[in-house]
C-alpha cells in the first residue's frame, strides 16, 4: 500500500475512534434544562436522551395547566440546547433531538 494511502487510513481510524470516545462520553454525561421561571428542570444525556423531569410542587397550587405545559416545553428546549452545545464541544456540529 502506498504511504499516502496508509496515512489516510490511519487518520480515518484515529478520527473514528475519537468520535466513538466522544459518543461514549456524551452518553454518560447529564445536562439540565430549566424553564424560565425555574419551576421545571429536565435532565437529558449529552446525546439528548431524556433522563427525567422535575417539577416544583408549588406549580400545582396555581393550577394553571397552560403555564405548566409552557414551563415543561421551555425546559425541554433548554436541555436540548445544552446537549447540542456539549456535543458540539466534543464532536463538532451535530443535531440533537430529545427522545
């Protein structure tokens, strides 16, 4: 094999290993997203997999389902943005969808 081709293949293998390592690290990482009012927190992996939702019990005193729904949506969007930011730091530009 030509030296240039071998170097190319070695670089490709090294890059692939770095991506695998970064993915493994992101799978184990936990990011948090919070609603603007702080009543809802969403935990997700660095790959955007939903881990949990925490709701401040005080929101149930207000009995405002629309407000709670918006707080949950805000927290999910924030967690997704935080996961995307962490992934970009470790892997470069990527697309993260919470699921």
